């Protein structure tokens, strides 16, 4: 007697609008957010990176539960690390004023934040958004790609909040992108 295997019913999904056209449309829709809002222009390049994370992690809504906590955690900690730099101003400079303070804060802070990954499964599963959260805050802060409405020691934290908001916008772009293909089940 031989065993018969029965294939489970697999749903086949067909896009009504091809993905390449949906992506182009989603980019078109996002551009005004980066051009027309003045001081509040979006750093959509951050959003595009998170949008790509969504696809890398399976393009399913369940990926959001990995992306947002991992990205936000590392972004906030990075903002706090950047906010600590002025407290190290007493350090001598190597080439430019404050460079040793920046290097030491980032070395100690990044070592600690990456070490903390071992305690949280979501951070391990979401290592891509985790590391992108770090790099996006550094890029947003050092390039000044955030609304300059907060100054002083709170600016790095505000840059981190702005990067997180851009990450949330990236998730929304990804969801819109999938929705806009108008996927339908075929038999």
C-alpha cells in the first residue's frame, strides 16, 4: 500500500495592475511629500528604505510587527546617543572640534545598542530594520533632513522621531503599493 500525498490548496494571486506600474505610481504619489511641505518636507528616502524592508520581510502585514519595533527601538536609542555627545565636550579634539566626543559616544552607544539585540527576538528577526533605524537617524541628523523646529540637545531626539515617522510612512507606502496592484485570487 503506497501513501498518497495530497497537495494543500494553494492560493494563486494575480495582480490586476503590474507591480512595476504600482511602484511607479506609489513613488509619484510620495514625491509631493518631499517637495511641497516646506520645513516639513518628508525625507522620503528613509520611507523608501522601510518600504523595501517590507518587501524583503515577505510583503505581508505581519512584517510590520517586526519592522516598526526594530526600527523605532534602534532609532530612539541612536537619538539618545547623539543627544549625549555634548556631555563629552570636555574631551580633546583630534582634528575638528568635538570629533572625539562624537566618535566615543557612537562607539560606546552603538556597541551597547547592538549588544541589546540578544535580549529581544523581534530585534534579531528584524536585524535589517534595526540597523536601518540606526543608519537612518545618523543620516537624517547629520544631513539636517528633519524639520529644524527643535534646537539644542533635543534636536537629535527630534531627528530620531522624524526618522521613525518617515519609517511609518514607508510602511504605509508599502501597504498602498500592495493594495494598488488590486491582487485577486485566481483558480
